[in-house]
C-alpha cells in the first residue's frame, strides 16, 4: 500500500484511486453506476470535512475516518442536509466498503474498519411496491398498434421488456446471437457486473419475436451475431437504442393507453415493468428463488426485500379461504377452563 513519505501513514487518496479504478471495476466487476455511487459517497464525506470540520482536502487521511467523525457526518446528513434515509444508508455503506478494502490492504486500518461496522442508521420506511395490474399491463403492451414499422418495433420492445423482467440496459444491449427461438425459447441477457443469465420466454412471445426478426433482421442467419436486436439507423448502420429512447417509447405507450385505461399511472418508468412481471410471478405462486434467478439477483434476500410481501388482495383471499362459512347460530358458551386453555395458546 502506498504511504505518505513524510508520516509513513497509508495514503488515503492512493487507496481510494486503487479501490475505485482497479478493484471495483476489474476485480469485483461492478457496474459504472454502482462505482459512481461509491465515488459520490466519498465526495460527500470529503465535502463534510471541508465545510463543517474545516479540514483541507490535501490534509485528509485515514485518521479522519474515525467513529466520532463518521457519527457526526451521519447526523449532519440527516439533520442539516435532510437526506432521505435510503441515501444516508447508501453513503454509509460506501464508506464501510472502502474501509473494508483498505483494512484488507493494511492492518493499520483494521480498527477503523471495525469501528465503522458498529455504526447503524434508522431503517427507512418501506414504501409499497408499485406495479401495474393486469388491465394496465394489457393496455400498455397493446398501445403501439403496429400500423407502422416503428410501432411494431416498439410493441415488441415493450413485450420483451415485460416478459423477461430485464433492466432497460439489458434489453438495449441484446444482440442477435443472444436470442433463441428453438425450444426451449430464451434470451441471454448481460446484467450488472457483466454477469449473464438465461431467461425463458413464453410461446406467445416466441411467435411475436419470430415475426419481428423476419421483418427487422431478414436473412438473420447471414447477419453478424453482434447486431443489436432493437435498433435505429445511424449513418446508415443499425445502432443500439439508448435507454432514453426506450423510456420515451414507454411514456408514449402509457399516454396512449391512458385514454381507454384511466388508471394508468401518470409517472411510469421501465423498472415498473420489471416489478410488474416479478409481482405477477409472485402472485401466481412462483417460488422466490426462481424469481431471483429471473431478475438476476445474486442474493435471495435482495428479491425478498422487494417482493416477499402479501398484497391486501392476497391476504384477503387467504383469510377468506381459511375462514369457514358460518351457517349455524352461536353455540353454548365456553367454560372458564376452556377459555383459559384458549388464552394460554402461544
């Protein structure tokens, strides 16, 4: 580990550069967005030291990551900056991850790492998961009528986005060689950290996809395998769609569907289709480990945190199924002994 030549102490900024530019992207294989979030968290702490603690950036060292300062920083984010609980949690998680890396590199930082691990922030209230109901989903997927070639492309795009529960970047990144219509039909998507997973598609979607490929990729067998599945022409060549384009396609579909489906949410985003598909599977009784694999979550608890809850309708159905119909009048009163036995049940 690089050290300050004057003090012999570990060089915080050198370690941070190695962590952000070497370890996270090449060893951990984390996405650019995740690394950017970690970098922002480090910048947030450095900004706190400069503005509140009046510590110049070139004077910051690992000694400034002690428990007392981290506690003060957390309080500052909550009470002064009024950051949302989830944001505070994210910032602390990044600092913990950085200290864990640094401690593995240099034993002198182990104590700071242990101190940081004892810090906790209040749990953020879990908002209900937003997702589309069946009528909304049907209206949304049928909004692009297919009158024009662009409309047919957009309709297939939204169908596959819902069917695979993929992230928008995973759909825009699909290539021809990653699509298989032969039984069992599937697509291979590349998710966070360049990890790939195989996602099955239904017979109806296979049929739709076959028609789409005939129109937009004629002579598919002779085309390069890395040709984008969904594209627009740029300088005469098929070019991968941007995530902004997909967002615009979804918004247009929602605006169109809202005419016949007034309950369609005003604010809609691509991740909503991912949540909708996951909830549809969950409500159909699909086990969480299978949903986890479909979504590309590495840990079952990640999926459970989002989808392992019962909606009011699901709870109502369960209660109705478990409650026998009352067809007789009230029986005789329970004896005191029977009441006591009932109250003692645990």
